[in-house]
C-alpha cells in the first residue's frame, strides 16, 4: 500500500488553494498584530503534534484564526516599520508553482531551466547597475547571506589583487551606517572592520581615503563596503568616490543595496547610484522593494569566476556538477550555500508578465509618495523633518517626544489598526521613522498616521 502522504488529495488541495485564493483576494489585507497578541500561542498549539495526525480542516482553522493573525501583515500598505514588503500577485502565485514543482536551483545538471530563468532576472538587475556582460551571480536567502558571500570572495581573493601587499590580517572598511549584517559577516569571516567616520551619515571617497591614510591598519584594508540606501534613513553613499579609492588601493568593492538598489529602476533617482557600475559585488533584496516574496536576494559579481574559485564546493560526489560546458552555471558556486530552492523564479515570472516598466512605475510611485509625506511633515507645526528623504524612508521629530512617547504612539496605531510604525535613533535621539515601500501606501493613509501625533 502506498504511504498516504504522497497520494494526491483533492479535499486537502481544495482546502489550501481556497485559502490561498481568499488571501490573495483580500483588499485591503488586514494589518493584524504580531507579538502584540495576548492569548498564549503555546496553549493553542498544545497537543497538535500527535502520532495519528490532526484533521487538516482543524489545523487550517488554527492557522487562520490564531497564527496568521499573530503576524503583522508585512504586505499591508499600513506596514511602515522596519522594511516592509509588497509582493506582486504574479510573484506570489508563481511561488506556489515553485513549491508545487519542488523547483530547486543548485546546479545546471539538475536544473538548467530554472537556473537559466533566474540568470535572466539577474541580468535585468546587472543591466540596471551597468555591470558588464560577463557579470553574474545567484539568488540567496537575504541581504545578510549576500553580504557574507560577497565579502568572502573579497577576503579570499585579496592575494590575487594585492600580491605581496596583501596583509596577513585583513581588515574591511565600513561606515557607521553599514547594516548590522555586514558587521556580522565580518565576524563570521574572522576579519576586523575599520570604521570610517562619516560626515552627515554618508560614506564618501574622501572620508575613506583619509581613514585609510590615518588609521594604523590602513594598509591592511582589503575591501570596502558602501551602502546604497541605508536601512535607517535611505542614504546612498558616494559610490563613485568610494570606487576611486577602491581602484587606487585594489580593494574589493562591495555595495550593500539590499533595500535601496531597487531604485535603480527609477530614472528620477538613478543618478545617485552613479559608480555602482564599478563594484566587484553588490546585493539587492527583491523581497524588499522589488516586490518578490520572501526569501529572495540577488548577489551579483563583476567577475563571477573569482566567486566560483572561492565558493565552489569540493566533494567527490559533487565533482560531476562541474562539466565546464559554456552554458553551465551552478548557483552553488556563487555563495556559501549548496542546496537552494529556485527562489529567483517568482521575480522572474513577475518581471516577465508585468514588464520592467511596471516596476519602474511602482518604485517611482513610492518615491513620489515619500516626497509628499516629507512636504506634509514640513507643514505640520508639531513635527520637524530630520532631513529630506533620498529614497523612501522619512525621519521626523515630534516636539516634546522621547522614546516612550514614540512607543505609546506605535502601540496605539497598531491597536486601532491604523498602521505599524517604529521609531528609530538618529544622532542619539529617538525619532519617528516611516519606511514606505508598498505602491498602495497613500498620502491620505500617512496623513492619518501623522495626524495621530498631534
Ligand atoms: C535588509 C538589509 C540587509 C539584510 O538583508 P536580509 O534580507 O534581511 O538578510 C542588509 N543590508 C541592508 C542595507 C538592508 O536594508
């Protein structure tokens, strides 16, 4: 007798597809509550893992009523904390295809079709950045994985670039605004960081050059990380100035554009990214502002053969993966992972069916709404704009408020389901922060949120 877990089950399929159809059609998506739920989740889950299994209808009921509502909907236009998400319908649907087809994308020999498609999506991003035709990489789980994998190549190829000048104890130059995942990657890699002091929270070529000249470890620096769109404030570093220094000193140049590089699609701000065409590696998270479902980050290298020399895994059972046919491309060779799902496919499908103009328009819409939000803040007497937004993060001060008042405000907004916001720290003070990303986040909605600070 066949094991029933592997037999097609019409009722179970309907149960799940009906749920997905309902969730996809929700307009608007309810914001829900995340960690703010009060009943005990452990009590609700009690006894569910049993030898005989539980009726799927009951399990879905529990998921729908108790678990799903205990997650703030990151795809709600009211989600303005951290970095939101806004996957397209096409991308979400194709994620189900990836799941139902068990699509993996580890190697060419197993999955040439999906890998070719993922590479086509990567090429769109490489072209936006202006990288040469030989550029390539792979999709990884997130910006953190991308930063780690890119910097690992920077570390391990220092000898090739720098020859005798390569230091015994390599150091990577980063700015104070670098994302925490960069520091973590350096920790994993066993590499120290040289913190470049920045004027106005922006890493410039001049600041980097000065830091390298003045710090006793300057000559040990083998790589530099610039951020194209800081998570806290959406600031784009001086990518061209940093590129000049990287070239002079033969540093590996990695750009962390996990959040901001989506705006390469937007002609109105494209000029701010000038210099990105000179990177050795960069990361952008389609699961943030490129409207793909989790978890999807694109990692691209100017010279992918360098990455391959570093990341290719040696194991006798893996030798067959490498046949070196001209088309062959093994995503496992371009990051520290091996087995991976074809997580770039939902983006590929959505780009193919919607067209790149729709992406340009969606990003431009968010940029325009952000400017309107900044304008509105400037008209409100009790609010002060911290700085003009460069991308889609707005920072503001509410006169008289400290951390506790911002926290109370967040709690109130979530409780009445008006919005999900979190304050941040700016020059040592608590300030309000709104991160826009969903094209459906309207100025009216943000105006309502801001009105509640009165
Ligand atoms: C979000 C973010 C990361 C981390 O990416 P994950 O996808 O969460 O791993 C890194 N750098 C920047 C600038 C980010 O905004």
